[in-house]
C-alpha cells in the first residue's frame, strides 16, 4: 500500500478533502524518529504533567477552554468520552438527529435513552441548524434529560446558534456537548464562526485532522466546565489507546504552535466565491444572506439546477481536472479547503467549476432527492435490541431494524436500531443506493438483507 500511496501523492491529483494538511507540509522529520513510548521525561497522555500538558495548555488557550485533552483516536473517542462523562446508564439524552454515528454508538454502549431533535432543513437533502425554540420545548417536555448533543458545524458547514442553545441548556440545568469536529479552524480567523466553548458549550470536540494541518486521527476534547474535567479524564482512560502515538501528539503540537497564513487562505476562498457567483447552473451554497452562521471553508456546490448529479460532477472533477473532493451526494458535492491549500489548487478548482458550469444544461425534470426529515417510529431503545434475524431488505417494511443504516460519508444514520422500517425510509435507502450514494450498515450483506429485531 505504501508505495501506491506515495505514487499517488506524487501524481497530479489535488486533494479537496481531509486531512487538512493536504500533504503539503514539508517538515522533513521522518515519522519513525518521533515514534516513542512513555519513557522517562516524555510525559504520559493519561496523566500529563510535562510536554503533553504544555500542548494541552496551548490548546486550552487557543479554544478558550478550562481544559483541553489531546486525542489520538479521532474525535470519535472524544465523543464517546464526553457522553460517558456527562451521563449515567439509563439517563435520558437529547440528540440532534444529524449527529455522527459515534454519538449513536455512545448512546447504545452507555445504555442511554435518546430523544431526538430533527434539525431544520437547509436544502432538500441537507440538514440545517437545531432550532433553539424547538429545543427549549423538547427540554420542557423532558425535564429529566441530562445532556444535549448537537453537531455544529455540520459536515456541510452549517452552524447552529450555540449561544442561544447554551443559554437554554444552562437555564434548564442540562449540559451541552457540541460535536465541533469540523470546526477546529474556527479560532484562527475572524471570518469563521465563533467556536462552541466561547459560545457557552460545556464540552466540545474538534477534529484537528479534518480542517487543520494535523495528521489523521488527531483531535481535541475541550471543556469550559470545571465540573466535568475529572469525569472526562476518567472516561478518556477507557476510550483512548493505552499506547498513544507520539507521532500524532507531535503533529498536534506543530499544528497548534505554527503561525499559519490564514489571511492568504481567506483571500483564496473569497476569490473563488467571486468567480463562482458567475455560474449559471452550479451553485456554491450558503453564500447569500442567511439566518445561520456558516463556515466559508466548506465549499458545498449544488447540481440541482444542472443536468448532472453530484456523483457525476465528482467523477468529472476527478477524471478531467484531477481534483478529488471530500464527498459526492445525490445533488451536491463538498470540497474541503484548509490553510494548507495552494493558489494552484484553488485556480484549478475555479477553472473546473466555470468550465463544467458552462457545459451544463438545465435538467430535464426535478433534479433533487428529497431526504426524510421526520423521525421514524421507535419501538425499542438501541440498547434493548437483542434478538435478531436476517431478512431480505425488500421485505423489511414494518420490521424493527437491528442495525443503524447511514450514508457514508458523513455517517449520519438514516434509521437507528430499534426504529421501524417505514416505506419512506426503505424508499430513501433504495433511491440513494440506486443513485450511487454509499449507503451502509454494520452488516456486510446490506442492502441485500438486513438484521431485524424480534419484539
Ligand atoms: C460530525 C462528525 N463528528 C465526528 C466525526 C468523527 O471524527 P474522527 O474521524 O476524528 O473520529 C466525524 C467524522 O467524519 C464527523 O463528520
């Protein structure tokens, strides 16, 4: 594999995807030189007092947190730890339905009882923000809830009003955990939204590797609440590896202590936005006046008014322009940018967008795929799903699923264990699958067959 990756990296392909270092850091230190274990003088991630604590303090300063923890198992382990630290088995939790699959894994693993809040609709198939008024009502209806979990920004860069949501949670005596995996770059320039801890979240997690110059799996768990520091530390000792990588921790240090040129990065984005404003058929979304704050580093380009779909658009970018994007959905693509992008990369993308746009015609009919924005009926909590058998997916209507099904990326479940497979859900899965979207479940045989629960 290594030779193939190196050959690919030396080729022409330009990465508008993670990791945020874009293979564009010429550090010159071979990773093997940095690969150490907890020998004397080099600190211990699970009890940091020396070098590791210094990096954590730097992170806390940048994100204005009371405490930061380095993560070397991705935001995923921070999400598991945060939810464990803030809850007890059997607790009720309020979960935004567009959360990452790891949130749903935590709910199952920790035996929690979720009440879901469906975010607003930002486009026919794109989740928007969590509505604070609806959240307040849900909290009033569920006064025993212990934790609220939301994702902000979303994979598409949409931010919820964390200030208001944090205020509501404080008033109701509920902790707020924000999965800010896609917002690690927010504190580095004023043109980005405010980060969650600054807005009053109790706990947040940021994936450095997604949008910052850091290696894959690096992330930070942050808290602005002294009460949860010890529970977080305890939970991390369960979910983080006992052999933390010094290569990854050194990468976090470099990421947080280097002065990156964010002004030039913002200029590149603004230039692309100006060029994209001339497009007739493709559309760079969320740039006009809107009622939510948005991460301009995310380039979400809709094909809804063109005679191509997102999957074909991504193929053209790959084949003709050697541009690899982060994600292709039915009606849009996501190109992820970072401070490590080059002028050449942006110029290539601008040229590609303008040329593809001018070759597109109006679509024959409606070129969009409506997602399902209503919550499926729940029969069992995820931790209650035990007895299972396999049936053909085409016969599954009315059965209770024993697997989460999600489109990947980004890993947001379409249906969660314990919910009823309605005709709408089955229709959506079939439509997505037929249109080349990667729909998966924990079972290899999906979508031919599916595990269902016996009630
Ligand atoms: C919103 C969100 N949260 C969490 C994660 C998990 O992050 P990591 O890959 O750093 O474990 C992802 C991954 O794509 C994500 O999109």
